[in-house]
């Protein structure tokens, strides 16, 4: 095809193989809305600074609206020989409005065009993700409130460590996702800078009003350096890093939900509508949703990795390598979005089996630390108390009994500092309510944390 937009200097047509190899329209057509928005802003600006006539700018604006309508109706014919979304739209625009369409690309290159489109697209994605995170965080807050007093085992090394409250555990998850939220907000601020006006790499001879375009498109600033603006995809990498972190967090929660919902734990049960059965084993109810979230985490880590490696060898300025930024970026956006959607819907409906949680917390000598702290209260140095309680645990384990089941006489064999009030210090409830440090697991602290969270939400 010798009629390509750039084919003036060429003496033979692009090989079919190369055309198929180098096209991006099959995956970048999803940028059409952003592409049309920036072309509209560019045309209006060109008219303002006198590079285009108002009539041409009006024709471009109306023509682009028609193109968008055709795309959204499914009537637009995407052509591989036109390479990418940008040239497809421009070619159709020119079909509709004639010569004015050919003037649109004045003072612009696909290099600053595509950089602008992806920034807009990523920004839109972040703006859709933030409310999903908020819904999820609210769901966790609700669960925390309902389970502020519910005792469960806290684990280290997945061994029973100390009792905690279920509400406290939910607030831990919430902290993670709120940090992820702030990472997206930070990434949004850094990416919200307009590359358009950088042209191919060096800027352009036309008196462009870049600040006007930035304002039209909601960018907070214009880029400072044209070489940098067309070539770096660090904002996409940053987004993928934030997305990967979100999924790593969701994957950790998934791991817990999967373990907790096994009959051996039975701490929670996931709503039937979020589970699937087995085609052979009639009794099965499988936690497929958390498993898939855990599995999809690998993809997004891969997307991040792909972009990092894509970038690392590139000299300034634009290189066609950058066309490869889109599929990983889009995959990361799609994957983190669907995972947050299912979690936002599922989490508030997790059913907590309080009895099973409590029964598990009562095992594994979970209040051994409380016994040591009790002895410290009676004057023993902590290291000595630790040693005494270690011996008590050894004795109890040998006799297959729990700490609370040992009589005062038995306990006193290990230390005469142990007195009749000991048993009230080593109950599960005493244990959690004693952990009153700011940010600790005591139900009062959990309720205080929830109140702080609600105040912060009201101020947002
Ligand atoms: N489809 C290209 C991309 O995604 C658009 C920019 C092409 N620029 C060029 N000089 N070939 O990066």
C-alpha cells in the first residue's frame, strides 16, 4: 500500500507480514475516547492561536463527534493497514470532512499523541479504581465494627500466637488497601502532566498554547521537556507497581480466606454465590474467587515486569518499543479492576463463624504471654517470667491440657508468685482487652480506630 500517511518517501509497499507485525489498532482502539478528546482540544487550540480557521476547527470537532458515535454504535470499520487508533480516526475524519481533517495533525506527532492518550486513559482508570477501593474499605470497616469483640487466634508463622479480635484483623486489611489507594493518588498526580506540544521529540514551530490544551483535558501542568515527555512510560510503570501491590495485598487476603474457609479452620464461610462446586465431589464448595485473585496476581506482577524491561534499554526519545506498553498496561488495569470489583462485593458478605474462631483461639496456649505478663505484674523480671511460663507450657503440652485447664496448685509448682487471681488474667477476653496500646487489638482500641476512620471519611 503506497498510500500510507507516511509513504511519501517509500518506493515499495510495506510487506504484509510487517503490516501485521507492527499494527496496534487491534489493541489500542480502546484509546479512541481519549484520542478524540485530545484531537478536539488540539484543533480548538490551533484555531485560537490562528494556525487553523475557526471553520476548520468546527468541522473537526463535529467530524470527531461523528467518528465517536460510529465507534460506539459499532459502525466504525477499523483498518489494520492504518496501523493504529490515531491514524484510523484521522483517516475516517478526513473521509467525512475533507481537507480540514488533514490539517488536524499540524504541530503534532503520534509520539506526543500516544503519550497523551495513555496518560488520559490511565488517569481515567485510576478515577474508576478509587471508588472501588473506597467501597471495599467501607466493607472492611463494617465487618470490623460487627466483629470488634469476636476473638480469633492471631498467628505468626501460621502458628497460634496471641488472641486477636476479628475486627482488628479486618482493620489490618483496610490499612493495606488504603495505602494502595494513596499510591494510586500519588501516581495520578505525577502522570497528570500534558505531553502534547512536544511533537515528535523537539517541540514544534507552531505557536501552540499548551496550557490551554492542558486545561481543556484536565491536566494540572504541561511537560517541561519534549524529549522526556514523548519517551518515558514511568507513569505506566508506576501505575502497574501500584496495581501489583494491590493484588499482592488481595492475594494475601485470599490465602487467608482460603485457609479460613477449610473445614479444618472453619473461621468463615464465603457466600455460595461466590463459590463453585465440583463436577465429581458433591460435597465441595470451593473458594474459586480468592483462588483466582491469587492467581491473577501473577499476571499483574508480570505486567509490571514487562514494562520495566521494556523501558530499560531505550535511548531518548521515542522508540517503537513503546507500542508494547499498551497490552501489559491494559491487562493490569482490567485485572486490578475486576479483582477489586469482586472483592468489594464479596467482603461485606463474609460470614464469620465466631464459635470456631473462639475455639481455635483457646488452643495453642495463646495466652501464654498473658501469664508471663501476669508474673511481671507480681514482680518477676520478664525474662524469668518467660522461662517459668515456658516450663508451664511444656508441662501442659505433655499432659495434653490447655493453660486455662491447669489448677492453681499445678501452676504454683512453677512459681510461688502465681496466686488465686491468675485465671482471670489468662482468659481470651482478658488477653485481648489488655492489649490497649494505640493500634492494638483490644475491642476498645478497635472501636476507637473505627471511630477515627469514620471521622476521616466524613472529612473527605
Ligand atoms: N502506535 C504507536 C505507539 O503505540 C503510535 C506512535 C507511533 N509513532 C511512530 N513514530 N511510529 O507507540
